[in-house]
C-alpha cells in the first residue's frame, strides 16, 4: 500500500484514477484547486484543496502525507480555449508542473507519472503516430505539454527525477459502475457533447469542419476508455516502483473514428438520432490523430480493451445518472 498524490484528482480522469488506486490498495491523495474539478468527485481518499503554483501549500502537503509517487493530471485541456487564451495554458500548465516538480524534489519524491497528449504531434499527413513521431503542436495546450516533457528531461538529468509520460489520445467513457464520469462545465469534448444533444440538454451539437481530407470530411481521432487509461497508470507506477528508467508511451487503441462515425455509433447505442449541424473548422484541430504505437503493449503489457461503443454506453449511463433519466426526444 502506497500513498500516491493525484493532482487533478477532482477532475474527469483523475477521479477515475483515484477509484482504481483505492481498489488496488493504495491511498490516493487528491490535490486540486477545484478550478475545473468537482469536490463531489473526491470520494476515494484524502483531499488537499490547493493550487499547484502555491509552493508553500505544496511542500506542506508533501511533508504531511509523504507520498511515494505523484500522478500529475491537473491541467487546462481545451483546444478551443487554448487558442483564445494561450497565456492561461502556459501559466497554469507549465508553472504548475514546475512548482510541483520542485516541491517533489524538495521532499525527496522522485517518481512522476505525467499526463501528456497526442496534441503534441500536430498535423502529420495521415500517418499513425508513434513516440518518435515529429512534434509540432498546433495549439498552446499541446505546446504546454511538450514544454513539460522537456522540463522532465532536464530534471531527470539534474536530479534523477524518473517519469513515465503518457501521451493520451482522446479519452472518453466513464466508470462502468456510473459512480463517476465526465462533467466539464462548459462541456466541449465530443462524446459528452453528443450525449447532451441526444438528451435534449442542448438543442443540437455542431460538427466542427466537414472539409478535412478524410473519407467523410470530418476529423479522425483515436478514442480510449478512461478506465483503460487509468489501468495504464497503475502499470506506469509499477514501472517506476521497480526502479526502471524514464519512458514515454502513447495510449490509444490504434483505431481511428471520424466525428461522423462517432455520431453514428452514439445513435446506435442510445437509439436516438443526434441533432447536429455542420459548422466551420475549430482552430487548432489536426485532421487525424491515431496511435500507431505498440510500445505500451510490448513494454508495459497494456492494451485498451473497451470499444467505442463501450465508451459511449458507459458515458450515457453516467449522463443519465448525473442528469436524471432525461427522456430522449
Ligand atoms: N468536435 C466537434 N464538435 C464538438 C466537439 C468536438 O465536431 O462539439 C470534434 C473536434 O473538432 C475534434 C473531435 O470532435 O475533431 C474531438 O474533439 P474533442 O474536443 O473531444 O477532443 P480533441 O481532439 O480536441 O482532443 C485534444 C487532444 C487530446 C486531449 C483533449 C483534451 O488531442 O489529447 O484535447 O481536451 F485529451
């Protein structure tokens, strides 16, 4: 049993992680400023409400809990917002990570699992992406994550900080037991937006761009279930606790779906047509982001198990739980 700090533990992915950590016998301590997270999602261990740029509060939390490792999820993560307000992303994501790393080193904690993103790859001409693919982020969100990856390399060299970096593809779905799920406000991610439209909580959803160079003209993404993702983090912790060297892993399924295909699967799973209209491209979106990597499978022993239908079904169950049984229109 280990004490593990989970930054952003009140957020979507962090809360699922805390549930899995608790099930695996660890003590997940959530560090979250509740700027986007929800206190109600912190149910699986202690809660420290603090901002990661507050060095004093951080070192105090490290001194009291003495964590063995840190899982760092806390970050702003919306592409549209990052295009409009890049300063918010550079300040919060990069300064938060730097302050966290310095607090870790001050406390002698040298194991970090970091949430990076496929958004660091940018536009890549239809190829599938592996960990060596060129990096060319199209937005401040991806750029801020790439900067933190650089930072980790520097602190590995100078202080022996060891990290597992996970570059997530598009995370979707919810706890199959519907205890926790995705609840951003405002919601911008495709699957929950589609389900809100299905439930009549928004009049319609907008398809951002239909003139991409893909079979149906809409963007292609690689969707991965949040619980599959959380399982990878347990393996990442094992990797670090076994004393292994820093490593970067893509986390995706290798299967791409267009926005149009996601809508079709949502209609099939919910049995309700998705009210949708075609809109312009969203700035900062790449045409196609699909993981071609086998590294996580061969080295970590991780493979995504859930299908896109599983993700939509679990997200729908959570949606119904959160909003009541909103009758499909
Ligand atoms: N989309 C729509 N309409 C919507 C919402 C999204 O058409 O209302 C489209 C987007 O344009 C994109 C796809 O659906 O083509 C997925 O969009 P999301 O906003 O759900 O997610 P992103 O592809 O922007 O994902 C990026 C990074 C991920 C990261 C995520 C976090 O690639 O690594 O942002 O926001 F996790």
